[in-house]
C-alpha cells in the first residue's frame, strides 16, 4: 500500500502519538505507526496536529480597511457603524476582492480554513455581495467561505434592506442574517426576527443573527430567535451572535432564558476580542466585562463557538487571522481556566464552530477531507498559551503553508542556548 503523504509522529489532541496517511485529498489512515510508501513523508514528531481553525463570525467586506476614510476615534460600536456607512459609497468591486484575498492569504498561513462572513446588503449596488461571491470561488480549493446576507442598517430601518436581502439570497448567499437590536423599536426588532427566520425556513437555509449586541439588559431578541427557531423547526441551523446584553440581564430572567435557547437548539457565537473592546464603553467603574455568559451556556448544553468578528476595520484596529488569539481572550474573559475548560476553548475555535457552520466533511478522522494544521505545541492548552506557531497547513491533502521550527537562541553565560517555552502540565487530580 502507498499513500500520497504520511505525516509522521504527530500528537493528537488526546495526547496519543500517531501517523496520518493521506491519499486523494482525504485522510486514509490514522495509526501509531504507518509503515508504507508515500510520495512524501513529513516528520512532525512531538507537534500537535489538529483539524483547521474555524471562524464562525467575521466581516470580510470590511477587513483591512482600517483608516479609510478615517479612524474610529471613540472606539465604540456606533461610531464604527457610522464610519462603515461613510466607507460603503467609496467601495469598489476590485478593492473589496483585493482586501478579502489578502486576508484569506493570512488565514491560510494561520491554519484558518473555514470562515463565515457577514456581508452588508444595505448598499443597493450589492457590490460587496458580488465581490465576496467571487472571492468564495477563488479560495474554494483551500478555504470554506460561507456568506451571510446581513442587513447592517436594519431590515426595516433601511428602506431597501428587505429587498436587498432577498436579492443577495437569490444570488447564492448561504445564510440569512439580521440585526434586530438596531431596528427603530423593540417591536420592529421582534418582527424582523420572525420574518428573517421564515425567509430561511422557506429556502432551507441557516440563520445567523447579530443579536442583542448591546449593554441594554432589555435587549432580549434572543428570546424571539429561540421561539421562532422552535416554531419553524430550525433547530441546529440557527446561531445568535454576540448576545452581549446577557452580561447585563437580571439573573432570574437568564435562568429562564438559557433553557429556552438550549431547548430550541440555538447556538451562540460570542466574539471575545470585539465584545471586550466595544462593550461597556458607557460605564465608569465597575465596568461590565462585555461578553455573554459562556460557562453558563455550556452547562445548559448550548453549543458555543468563538468568532473573530473584525480585523483592521472600522470597529477593531488589531487582528491577525489568529483564532488562538480569540481562544486566549475568550478563556480569560470567561474565566475558563481549568484544564477541561481550556480544552473547550480550543474546541470553540475548531470543532464546535465547524458544527455551527454545518461543515460535514470537517475533522481529523479517516475518510474526512485532509484539512489540518500542525502547531509548535504539545497539546491544545499549550497551543493557546503560546499562540503556537503554525508549522504546516494542509488543505484538501496539499501542503499550502510550511515553516521550520526555529527556537530562540539565548546568549547568556551558563544558560542553555536554545529556549523552548513548552511546559509539561501536571495531570489533573
């Protein structure tokens, strides 16, 4: 028997050492020792091999536009939305494609091979929709790009948003989006949730709404989203993104709300980097943390995936397509510091987010597509702690990014020359 590629001596997430054999773009075997011929044998001994990173919430139409036409001086969500409104008329088809492809290059180099991007449909030209549909085709050989029709200015608040949402879905956009808390009234917000969910049900599509991205504890559209999900039989196909108002809600109300979300099988997508940056801006002290109640959601069996949301755009001045940064921030803000919880944070930027996106061919399993990343770490916790260097990225069975492991050299008399920041964690009690 021979294979196209064998990865030798990788460390799986459970600590087991294994070889991984790949043929015709798929994982053909995973075993402790695969003694067979291969077109290429790659030594990854001692390094973590993982399914690729997944970003379930991003804005690719705005990425890498930082400073155009100006910088968000206040750092607030509302100024970011206003700034995006100034930038939209200046967008060109080619510029959106160029920035998106540049970001996809970053993503590929970081082992981020699946992205769900919201795309604003409130520009009557639908220029960004057309551009990102083109990008989706161009990157299909190495990135799963899923697009969400997002009426950024409100389904009812923006005069043409409803018609444009339908047009975008007719053009081939994958997911129905919304922003109920940005409608003019709470009633309009609730109505928008109903109509958008009905739209998705009629078309057999998934739903992903910006939901209650607010410090207002009375912003409770997630309750309507859970209701419509159950009424329309959309369980497992719906996500509420952000849900930041929940960090300000009354605890009794939340004790009622979380079981409703779990029962409806609605997933949650917090965005740790952006939620902690944009929320609580009107607070003095104590300041609210700005992220939804992740540990409590997990205890209720709610599926949670962490998103990156923004990179160098009107809302966020940093970012590098690194989902380990996202997991690192999420771990801290949610205070998920037990070994089991830290591993769950890793899953929230890999397997859990893949499930939210419905990626059926995803995973480090025999028969699955050979998409994977090799990291300079011994386990998922260490990968988060070090924001580990990506040593190899494989997409569809082909190596698309590779770098040699290169420890820092220290020049201090009497000390070891090579510095290795790996650390063997003690076994849990």
